């Protein structure tokens, strides 16, 4: 029996990337999973993969920038499974990188519509159902928000807002037994894998700054962290930023030992 047996999890962006890894892993731990994604083919493929392993799963096409889609997706989840115990907000638009002064209103608005606004709307839509028996919400932040990464203003600002929103919700909803934690991942997704050695390869440069020298495997090294945050094993954790990033955002990339003539181990 899995650690999430009898529970229902809703995963936004669950048809691809980290979201799909999370959806498959939660299902493997016994949860009924509601996959929410704008990409119908990706969502249906994820459903098929989970069903082939005997999991309980459904799919809702949802543009998370549309409040009516969010309300419908949550309602369909409750109709199908009778409850919502776990909410994982993984969906997020990533604007093209460009200098701060060249940030377009469209990129800013879409980053926030799919980020903090969608996160808030999913949380409040799930709240009445979680109030009945408590629950766990996992929202995503990014090292770009924590470190002020250059040329990522819309995305970084959106992730920073999600971090603050999550902490407020954790504070207000603890009395209902609802925990809200924030995951900061660094992973090598399928999309990033396809970009390696192209002009759009940001992964390789980022991995070079990571103490562990690489991004995580979403299925093996990110999804299990979310299982932990969704389970009773983390029942006394809320409002916490959990780093599953190989030390990328918490440890310094400076290596004096790599600079000739600077480092010495002599007393």
C-alpha cells in the first residue's frame, strides 16, 4: 500500500516535464490523480501511462490563465474522486529571456496570470474541499526569483510572488490542517534535454554552477520530494522552501581551488 492511498491529488502541468513525473509518482503511491494541462495530447499520454500501471487517473484540459477553466477542473476532480487532498501547482509560462527594460506587458501579464494568479485561484478553489480533512499544497518557486537571475524579470517576479503567497496561505490555513510548502527544483526535463547544444541551451551553463554539476532526474529526484511533502511524513512542515536543486541556489559556485595560485592547503 502506498503512502498516499485513499487520497486525491490534482497536478497542474501534469502532462509533461516535472508535472508528469509528479503525477506518475503520486499515482504509484496510491493517490487518485487529476492531471490538469493545456496540452491535450500530453495529458492523454500521461493518463495512459498511469492507467497501464493500474493507477486511478483523469485528465482536464485547462488553460490556467482562465479562471473558468480552473473552477471546472477542480469541480471535475471532486466529481470524479469525491475529494481533493493534495494540490501541486507546477504549471507556469516561461517568458523569453530579455533585458529588464525590454520586458513586454504581454510577457509580464502572462507570467503572472499562469503563475501567482493561477496558483491563488487553484488554492482557493480547493480550499472548501481541503477544509473538511486538511490537505497539502505544494507550490513551485525558482532560483531565479531567489537570486535575481538576469533577463528573467517576468518569470522571477511571478515565482517571487508565489513564494510570498504560499507563506501567507500557510499562515492563514494552518488552523484548517492545510499545509502549504514551496519547492525550488533544478531538473533536467525533456524540453531542456532537447535544447542542449542549441542556442537556447540554458541548462548546460546552469549545471556548471551547480555543486552537484547537473540537474535532477524529475522522476527519481524531484517527484519523491513532493510525495514526502504530500504525505503524513511531513505533517509538521508548512511555509517552508524545500530546495531540490543540488545546492544550486543555497551554495556558492565560487571555487578558489580552481584558481591557480590562490588556494593553498599549507598552514
